């Protein structure tokens, strides 16, 4: 059995020193959050092309993209929902609204629940920016987190709220990472840098204020840092989160330019929801893939992670080297066909399979 794991390299992060997945304690297989990094969790590599037929590797990002980008909008901003939705449709991107729940239906910019139900229907996301932006002194910080999650989930049934953006401004000192970690799998923090892929702090994900500098070529906020290794090595393959507030029409040009840039580098950037990127990254950080069967017509893999399966159900992209005589492959997991595409690299074929960790053996068949 051939093991491949980013996690094995990161055993120290968990302080356990364990050497195989099977010796992980049951409670450590249901983590709510990956603990803060005390060292790099894995080396930052270029795309990996497994060497022998049947070898598998969990891609750093979905679809083997080089970097991840999330676009988030704070403080409800009801008047601008239509513009963002239009951009989403035009470019094929999905965005995350972090909303202040007690502004909805009240304050001018707060908007209506129907608007937020509609954006979720269109594939975007609505997550927590607390109940009152921490201005209500009667609510303690745990209430702000817990109640906002509950209120959004009540108004948008079937829609999970698992992430929060910490409010800035005068009350920002009230934010509490430990309290937030009880309710959320990740939080958007307040420092403005590109997140390093191998030492992310999931309860304080850094975010660039996109208001004026969403992709500023030649500066620290340049999206190119994530896809060109020759620049700042530690930012290569990182996660670029941008956040917006009241984006006035006269300040939109640079945002459109950034979308054009991302679109023209579609093979290299994954533009996703904040919640999805947070799930993917933590599943990946703790994932272990092993080849169980390698026969002429079938490959079987086990794919596990250490995250709580009731929340973390986002598929990881697993790259599998195919035998030379396979033209194509079909993949399945848990009695269902799953997405599988085939890529070629230096004359060899590789399947990119979208599989959920801990959701059953992954099978590939010659096609
Ligand atoms: Zn805010």
C-alpha cells in the first residue's frame, strides 16, 4: 500500500508525532478546526505528477489550480447586490456576503431576507458578520457569533453558516478567536496580506481590502504572487481573500480589471466561496490518500481526513496516474459516479477525481 499524505509531514503541528493514520484517536478525526500552525505544514511545491500508475496525490487546490481567490462583501450593502450578481453571472464567479443579521429588514443598507435567499439560490453564499457588528452591549461575543449563525440558517433553510468575518471598527477588540472556533470552521480576520498556503490561520484568514487595491500589479497585493514561483516563494500557491464594503460606481474599474485578469488566467486560479476554500484547505491539510488496488482495469483508493464529516463534505481533487493503456477513466464513490477528468502531462495520463474524504472507497475504471 502506497501512502501519500500532506498530513504526515505536519504531525508536529498536532503535537502527536504519530506516524500512521490508523493510530489517530477517534476524537482527532472529527476536528472542527485545524489548529494554528506552529511550523510549515507541508512544502510548497509546483503541481505534482505522480510517478507510477496508480499513484495518487491530493492537489493543493481544487482542479489542481495554483492559487485560491475569495471575494467577500461586508455589511450587507443591499444597494449593490445586483451589481455583484451581474459580475458573477458575467464571469462565472460566486461571492460570499458576510451579513450583519440585525440590519436585515431594518437599516437602509441592510436589505431584505428575500434578497439574500435569492443570492444563495444563484450559487453565492451568505455567512456571518455577527448580529450587531458588536455594537450591542447586551450581547456577549459568543451570542454575536452563535445567534447570527442561527438567524441566517433560519431565514435561509438548508443553507449552512460555518464561517464568520470579524467586524472591524471601534468594537473589533471584542472579537475572540476561541469563541468563534466553537461555532465556525473559519473566520476572516483583519490583516491585509496573501495567506501562505502551508501555514494558514483558519480562525484569522487575512484579507485584502479590495475597495482600492484588488490586484495591484507590482505591489504586495498583486495576484501574480500566487502563480509565479519566481516572486515571493512563500506566497506561491496561496489564498488571496479580498473584501469590499460600499463599492461606489466610480471605484469599480479596478475590480472589473481584476476579474478580467483572473479570467485570463483561468487555468491557474480557483475563484470560490470563502466557506468552500476553508473546507478544502483544512481537509487537504489533514488528508491521506492510499492506493488499495492497482489492477489492469481498476484502481481503488482510500481517501481520509481528520475533519468533522458532518460539516466537511467538500470534494478534494485527487490526481491519479493512469496506466499507459487507459485512454480515459470513470470514477465512483459510495455507489455514485463522481466527477473525473483526464489530463495529459509529458506523455502520461492523469485522472483528476473529485472525491469527499471519509465518504467511501474511490474507484477508477478503465474507460
Ligand atoms: Zn463590517
